[in-house]
């Protein structure tokens, strides 16, 4: 088990079929890497993850744990999540990689918002400070990658206007999640926020 993954996981099968969204996923990752919104931290630990829904199903493909700094991902760097139980802190998947530590967070968004087909989790400390409590924000007491975070996300969908398609993770410094009908849409949400939050020159 990965030190950073806080849930238990069960591999349903080793192989993962090629998925059409891999090209789109790599194109979006490339832009996020260039902006420093995903990558490696000062300790060499990868951060940031992306996912795409598998068609009309509840399943989704997500980047593997510790892949944030890789310049390009192959299908073997991703997993297909096929089942989860928030209360049991458990996840079932297909593939050889280890599921991202934020897999349950992504699952909570897909479960809460049927029209969402892509999710980006990145780190931007300046934007995070700007948006703090100005957009749907999780509790400071809730840590990343936990069942509590999944339940917190679902609660935000119940009590907040999520048409802005972004969530700030108060207990995960710099952590921001955006989502949309595809990765380009989710990336656009993030870029609009960065543009609107930048000081005028």
C-alpha cells in the first residue's frame, strides 16, 4: 500500500483497456505541468491528479498515485475505478498502478453530479488563499483522501451552489478541485479563476 493512499484497495484485474480520453488527459496534464499546478513538491513527491468518467457509467479512469511529475502518462500509469464504499474506506480498481490518493474524492464528485465527466485536482497556493471560503470549501478538519473528505464533498453538493464547478479543500493547503463535462471544460474553470484572481498590472 502507498504511504499516501489512505484507503484500502482491491485490484479486480491487472490489465486496463486503452481508453479514448488518454490523449485528452495527457494534453491537459501537459498544460498543468507547465503552470506548476501538478508536478513534484520540494521533497520529490508527486501532487495533482486527473480523472475522466468511463462513458455513461459510474466508473472512471484516474491517474495513478505518485504520477504527478511524469511528463507523459501511458494507460499503465492510470487505473479504472470500478467500485467504492465511502463508509468502509475501500476502493476496487483495474490496472497495475496504485489508485491516486484522491480517488474517493473524485468518486464523490461523480456520484454527486451526474453531468460531470472530468475532474482536476491541482495545487495553487495563491489562488487557494484568494478563494478561501469564497467558493464551496471543505472543513479545515477534514484531511485529503479520506472518507470524511468524500462525505464533505457530497455535503457541499447538497448545500451549496456548485454551478461554479470548483471546490476548495481547506484542510489540504493549496488543494483546489475543478470539474466539468470534459477536461478542457474543467481546465477552463481553473484558468478563469486564475485570470480573475490575478492582480492587475
